[in-house]
């Protein structure tokens, strides 16, 4: 999900890498939790929906996007 979102949004040329990566990470998490919820509801999986607190995930997602956004910025700036 992250790669597909990043590839699509960066092809638009107007969307910064930070925004693209943040959206990709959050969409990936959404898909993951929907699938996990379905697996839990059907009995295919035991346990809880989230093992990492939501606050931690909401800090780490943009933080990760910022790091990779900076890497992408400096990589494309060197080209």
C-alpha cells in the first residue's frame, strides 16, 4: 500500500514526499487494521486489535515520513 501510494502521488509532481509518505503509511495502517478486524471477527485470529498504543503510532507515522521525506529531498536535490 505504501509503495503504491507513494508511486502514484509522487508521479503528480506537486505533492511533497512528506505528505505522500504520511498518507501512504496511514492508508497502510488502515488496510492492516481492517483486515485484522475481519480476521478477529471471524475467529481466524485471537488477541486484540492493537498491540501498540494509538498515540505512539500517530507520532511514529509522521516521524518516519519526515525522515524518509528528507532523504528523498536530498536525493532528488543531488540529481
